[in-house]
């Protein structure tokens, strides 16, 4: 399974099982508010989703590897998470694209 970045796509793999990450009701309106999402699947099948809220300028990262618990993203870095090189490259690129005006 190769890596991919895709806007507004649901994730679906947790420890080899297919599932969809828990999303709050407000996530359905992300497009309307010019908010952005990006999805990534690493070589191990672990999925990550970056969510950028354009109204607040805040970003969070959720992933199957951390039970879909939200983690703040500041300056393209996930606060408190240890990501591998592949995940870091994706996160920085996705964050840069999401925060462009």
C-alpha cells in the first residue's frame, strides 16, 4: 500500500481492520468554512488525518496508530507525537498546503 495525500477523504484501517475514525458533527461542515483535511497511509497501513480549521488557524492530527486521539499541530510538527520520516515529510507538506492563503 503506497502513501497518498487526498483532501476530504475518510480513513479506514486500524490494526488491520477496516474502520472509519470518529468524526465530530462539525467535521461535515469543514468544506463550507474553507477548512481543510488531508489523509495519509504509511507503508505499514497506519492512517493519519490532518484537519486544519481556517477560522482559528489551528491544526490537529489524528491517526490509527494513536487510537484516533487528536494531537495539536504547530508549525508542521505534531506536539507530543513521535512520527517516522515518511510521516513527518507528509505532515509538513500537508500542513504547508493547508495553511497557504
